[in-house]
């Protein structure tokens, strides 16, 4: 069952809701009998918060399904990810404030390193420097020529860029060319609908011209494309839930998710402490705050268990500063799991804390995956979390007579 009926129950007030999203925080033990990254971390403040809250675990999409970052976040914000999914390309474009038009087709670009046999050595080209990325994007814009289509290639951050196609009869139903694993050949673009064949042919031309243009570059001598999407508009959080929302994030893609659903974007924070300062400075201006922490995810993708533990501990040290601001509701959770053991996203559910003066606190005393599964929320789809947040903020009226 969807949650569209919530729109008829909205009760506007002055309460403040804070969502702390520890990207990819869910993990796995490296060996049998070991601890996850979250369980191994020293997190006295998160544990204390869990002890005065109600806890549980969330399935970002549904049990057994590994989520992308886009649907993982949309679910947290109350958008059923099976109905509201959009490819990462559009989110990447929105994240750098590119002015998309209805019908544009977008794809995320990874600059990658290929060997002499055309196999992928590094999908991220050593997490390429952003300035080098800008130079390569300029080179590609200069050298790639496609008739009857307006083409944009824009830098996002590090090894990430975005491709935007603008023209008539474009279709985003195209499979990724990124196989998501080193040691393999890039995949050919494949149209999954008849209408997408024209766009597939254009994408194939772009790939061939890009390959020719940067084949002698080091370390980035190839592009990989994923997250194709034909842009469409979404109803905003203010329209749906009566929430004036602010996103506080360092990475462009997450700003893109926020823009898609009508959030304002805070000035670029340079570190975690500045993210909390932005929360403090804007607390009186907004109802809902999305605070995003990225490095728990990137260290998991790098397979660095210890680095992920340290990032979790850094976030833990920020919790007292947030509590001092006394928001009405504090949610701590993740958009998906990224176990260092798997070096990528996984299907495992994520832990969640819901803290307010109206929550029914349970017996959970630790913020980790195994402790939270015993909490009062139990296990539920992530897109139901917004219901609970609104209820704890006293922003929902009674349903029915």
C-alpha cells in the first residue's frame, strides 16, 4: 500500500525533523563471529541516543533487493521507490544544478582506466582529481559531434561526470555500459524498448568517439555510462507533506535527489562540523533537514573496513551538537548497506533510530544492525519511515471517524 493518503492527514506546525543519513552504514563481519563496521565502532553518543529512542531496521526497496543510492534516498523521504524511481544520470545532473528540461536523457559517466586489451583496470580511474575531470570533459565536448542532438558533458566530482542529451524522441530505456566490476570489458549499450533504439545508436556513437578522444590519456582513458534516465518532474515534499525542506550534503548526487523533490540546497559544507553548523544556522527557516554523510559509503566501496569504522566514529562525535539544538524528531539511518567485505551496495536492511519526546522507547541500547533488529519498530519498508517521522512531529491528523 502506498502512502499518498498521508496528504489528506497533514497537520502543519512548527516542529523540526532532522534526518541524519549515514550513507551505506550497514555492513558485514569480515569473518565468522566478527563484528560489522557499525558494531566495531566506538559510538557512545549514538548508543545513548538509541537507548532513549525506538529502533528497528529498514528494507530500502524490499527484502533481498540491492538498492541504488537514488531509490534508497527517495524511499527514506516517503517516495515509494518502485513507483518513483529515476536513473542516476538525472540525479547527477540535478546535483550540479544543471537545468534539465522535460524529456532530456541523462547518464552518469565514470572515467575509467582500461588496459591494452580493452578490459577495465579501475572503474574510477583512481578517483580522478576533479580538475583533471574538468579538462577531460572539455576535451570530450570539443571532439564528440552528434547530428540533430544537443549534447552536454559536465563535471560532477572526482571521477564522476554526467552526459545529457537533448532532442526529439529520446528515450532513457538503455542498459548500463558499466559492468560494475574490474577485469571485464565494458558492456555495449542495449535498448530495452523499441523506442529507445534511436537513443541507443546515439549513445554508441558517443562511446566510440569518446574512446578515440581520450585513449592516450592517463589514468582515465575510457568512459563508462550508467543510470540512464529520461527526466520527469516529481511532486515536492512541501506539496505532499507540508514540509519546507533543506538538504545539507557535500556530494552532488545527493543534492540532485533533494532538488528532484523540491528541497532547498544549503551552501557547500567543507566538513562534517560545517554540516552541523548549517543545521544550526537554518533551524528557524525550515521544517525538515536532510544531513548526508558520504564517507561511510565510499570507504565501504573501497573495501576498507577500518576506515569505515573511523568515519562512523567521526559522526558519533557530532551527535551531542545536534541534540543541543533540540529538534523535535531525530532520525538516524542509511539509504542502503555497503559492507567493506563486498566492496559495494548490498541487499541487507539498515538500522534506524527514531528519537522524539513522543516515541515509545524500547530496550535497544546499541546502534548496530543486530541490536536494532530487536527494536520496537521491527522490520519495515523504508518508505514508511516518513509516516513515523511525521507522526512523532505531531504532523498527522487522525485517520477516519
